[in-house]
C-alpha cells in the first residue's frame, strides 16, 4: 500500500474556539506540528503573523503565491504558498487557521489536509472574549454569527474529518484527537508517548 502524506492540519472555527491554544498543545505533543503563520497587513496582534506592507502583499499576489486572502477586523490576511512548501520540505506539519469555508477549500485544493472544526457556543465565545480582555468583543460575536452561517451554507456533515467542542475537552485532549486523526489520514503509526485516544468528538450545538 502506498502511503500518501497529508499536507497539514487546518483548524476552522469561530473566535475563541481555541485555534491558537490547540496549536500550542499539538506542538507540545509532537514538535512536527507548527503554526503556519499568515501574512498580515494591518494592526493588532503580531505574534502569530508575518507583518508585511500592502505593497509587498500585492507583489506576492501578482506572483501567484497567496491563498485565502481575507479581510477581517480591519486587517488583511493571506497565506504564502512558499511558507507551506518550506515547512513540508523540512518535515514539519503546517497547522493553518482558517476563518471561512471558501478560503479553506482554496487552501486544501486536492491535497489531503486534515480538516478540523473547533467549536464553542456563542455565549462561551462572549465569555472567553471578555475574560481575555478583547476590546472588540462585539466584532468577535459578529464573526461567530458569520461562522455559523458559513457552516450552514458551505459545509455538509462529512466535510470535516473531526469536530471538537473545545468548551467540553481540554487542549491536550483536543491535540491528542487531532494527532491521532492526522496519523490515521497519513497511515502512520502513532508514537508510543502519545496519550490514549478518547472519544470526544462532537458536533456544533444547534
């Protein structure tokens, strides 16, 4: 049997669903998993992005290097194809964060990315946003509404390989589920040190 390597993991979900926390837990579980840093034109958080100018982003677009070009929170985000190629070439597993299904489809194309839905109810989104001191909680809730509508419009029940309620499980449990699903997709044996897999899969409420 021929083994087909998966390109990476893509995490989809509304604000505060735990994409960054889950990515950190994945990296701790298995150092191969690394955040795929997006290109960002704008202001705000910088630690998970490559901050570039609008002119540089236009250059990359013209060169056909950008995927998932998105506008949100007053900023522009995109993924650089060269970043994916560099990571996979080094034997790493890119973990991408995507905010809408059309962009997700453009990212994965025909490649075997593991597609994971992380979910929290709207009230949990509001609570988490307030707890972490967001000044734009109203925008986060609007994005939650957009995500819910996006799921209804563009994804059927079989689209995601894995659906996890991050308000019901720990980041470590979520990481274990994702790592196991990734290994199953690539048909690789799991490292002995990984925790026992638990049945924590769930669908979004409503």
